[in-house]
C-alpha cells in the first residue's frame, strides 16, 4: 500500500466543548470527533451516542457531572457504528435504545465494523481493551417511540435512511431541539460508506420540516438558531450531492473506481478539503457512491480486508 489511511496518522487530541443547546440539553463536541448529547429530565438523564470506548465515554460523564448528579438511565444510539456505540457499558444505563434496523445491522455487521473502524482510526479507540463486546439494545423500535424522563418527553424517530439504514433522530419538543447523529454534520465530512445517497436529501428535508431551534449534529459545533441549523443542513446536502454526482457520471460511462475517485476529488476538494475527517471519509464515500450508481442498493459490509483492498485500488 502506497500510504496509510489519513485517519491512521491522526493522533492529536481534540478540544472538548460542552454547550447548552436548550434548557437542560447539552452537546458534547470535540472539533470533528464524534459528538454525544445529553438530555436531563426531572429525575434522570438520557445520553445520545456512547462514544467508542468506556474510557472516552467517561469524558462525557465527567461533563454531565458538572451540571447534574441525576442518574443516567437511558442511552439512545442513532445507528450501529462502532465509534458511536462501543462505550455504552460506562454509563450503566438500564435502557439502551436503537431502531430495529440498527439492531439488525449490529447482528449482520457489527463485529466487522468494529474491526474495520479500529484499523482505520485508532485514536478514537483509546482504552479499547475495556470494551466488553458488541453493544445491543435493550429496546428497539420501528418508526417512532417516546420516552418520558419525568414530565419531559423525548421522541425517537426514523425519518428516513441517510448515513445508514437504521438512522434515528432524537427530538425534545419542549425546547424544539434535535440530536441528528451523522445525518447532519457541521464543517465536518459526512461518512457515506454505509449511506444511501438517493434517500439522504429527503431525510434532510424531514429534519428541516421541524424548524428546530438547535441541533446537536453528529460531528462539528452545536448548531444554535434556525439560520445556523439550516446552513448546516444545506451544507450537508451539498456534500452528499457533490460526492454522488461525479461518481454516478463515471459509473454511467463504465469508468473505474479510480476514475470515480478522481472525479469526486475534482468536485469536492475545492469546497470541502478543510472539513474535519475529509481525507478519512473520502475513499469510503467514493466506493459507496460508485456502488450505488451501479445499482448496488444496499451498502456492502466493510471489513478490515476490504478496506485495504479498496485503498490499494485507489492508490494504484
């Protein structure tokens, strides 16, 4: 292999921010690393996204303990990716919530995804030896469910496929704040390697229809106010479309994956090269866009071996 994945050399710790995005609602962000969310109810706490390891989850818990001593009873996971779920054991939450589709993906490809992500991005797995195993939900659902933290209602919803087949968002109606997982990013590349390009825009439209006052995105800064929210949604839409369109043109003329890589770079580099994890995401994004354009409806499973073969093909 000519060179390593960009993320394998990314060993710099990021500055953590803990931002109140609504009354008793917080976004844990870290300069493009995976975000988490915190929802404080009358007598308990829900965390959104677990982080990749119990050690990294403890950083979220430390922030929570700065603002409340209420017990963490619920953990909501927007999708199945290892960097989002494998730190779950640190919270001691009695309820772990996930869509039925996401649970199915844990069963189908959870171990392969863990092995793949660990190889690609070792810094995000600090303390990996403390991970007890795959994270499984205690409760899963299709469509929509509500959880009450005392009087505070929290709505968990499937608004459409985007980043994965099992994506959910979490909406807190009393403050009109949403936690979107990786469906929406801010000044950070979207990871599209397990995504659905044709569906992503419609899912963004569904999020936009709520007119929320703040969003805690999957990566990047908390989005405060409808102007910032809408800007981030439209930037995410542009990123997804700018990745798919050139790959689809290459596929239509019978070009190679390397041709698609060159075409996507030509369109995306001028607009997105300074986004967090851009170089990390790009090869996986191109591979998935090229597959979808050639009629492969569902993302193929990434394995550590497939990662390396794909990267060799692109470098060659």
